[in-house]
């Protein structure tokens, strides 16, 4: 490597003039922020400046992407810069994610409707995965921060040739974890909420259990104001309307016929024939 001697600044002061004495050749070095950081020995700032010039992503963007769950390798590929330069920027974020995982593994599992602290996350998950035949050392633990600021702890494992994941949110203040998905609830020993009841269990549409039909549940009582009325007590008792013979029909035509029949002349009594007048009733 050749030794260069500092001559001074160029005419406009934007570059340093360096000279190779044996070759009698001058070189120009930009007098910019990178040179100032190098002279101060600020390696972190110098690395940031190098990445800004070479990368398609700014250092803050790299850190945000790693904090959101991407690996440094993925960020280095997206930024089109060497991995070692990316690690200078994202190493604190990687350490932060590892710290969250460590704290969440020893945190309690929050269970709705129960008093007191729940079981610890890592032993509970390890026990249930071991029962399924998953080796504890093959389980992957990771964390990421969502857009809303909440930290999510993820457990990944392979079972029956398929990749599985389970997620919990981690509350650093309460030191508790909450299952996010069904897989996390199963590994936490929490039963899934009951779904809707299927009244028709077979393909033929047959009821899965005793279903009270409307015909068996309803009974018409005598008319009230021209409308049939439901008897709630008899409906609850499952009364069969087929046994009733005193049900009146709310037909306007029948009601009109009854009024006309009431107006017909009655057959004269014996007193009316003999004396020509209607006998008064006592």
C-alpha cells in the first residue's frame, strides 16, 4: 500500500490534496462528513454514512424491518449491501428481540376468567409439544413487534412433515402472555370457545337431536276479537293440536253465517198458536 502525504486543500476547499512522492502524483479526497467521522474515530457514524451511499434502505428502515420480524439476511438482500454492514445497524434490534423472547418464556399465561397467575409459558409449551412427539431442542422461539407496538412471541416447530406456528402477545408491564391463535390456545391448555350448534348432523337433513317443531309446539285457543291466540303454557308442554276438537277457525265467512243464523225466525210455541201472543217468561 502506498503512502500518501497531505498537501492541503484544493482551491475551493471541498477536497484534500494528497501526493504520492515517488510517483509525483496528486490525489483528491472529498472533505465530507465521512472524512470527519473517520478522523473522530466514530465507526458507527461512518458505517451509517457508507450504508446511506450504497444501500437502497436507510439505517432506520433496516432496524424497523428487523424489529418487525425480518432477519438480517433478508434485509441485507433487500438493501443490496453486505451482511456485515447491515449487522452494524441492526445488532441492537436483534438483541432486543432475543431479550423479549427470554422474558416471555418465563412469563405467565393469561387465562380469561381465572384468578391468580397462570402457568409459565415455556414449561407448558414444552410439555404439550413433547406429548406430541416434538423434541424441545427443535422448537424455535422468536419475537417481533407489530405496527400497534405490541410484542408478539412466536413458537415454530415441525410435526408430521408440516411447519406449525403459535403466537402469544407479551405484556412487559404485567409480565404475562396471551394466546393469539388456536394453536397457541391449545399449547396453553385453553379450550377453544364453543362454536354454533349444528341441528342437522347428517347429509339427509335429519335433526341431530330432538327438535321441537312448530306444529307440535303451538295450539290455538278460542277466538279473541277475531284472532287466534297462542296458549304459552300448552306450547311449552308440547301439546299436540291433533288431539283438539274444539278449535275454532277464524274465518270471516263462518262468522258472518253465524250472525245470519241468529236473525232467523224461531218456531212459534203452543201459546202463540192458541192465544196469538208470546208467553212472557217469569
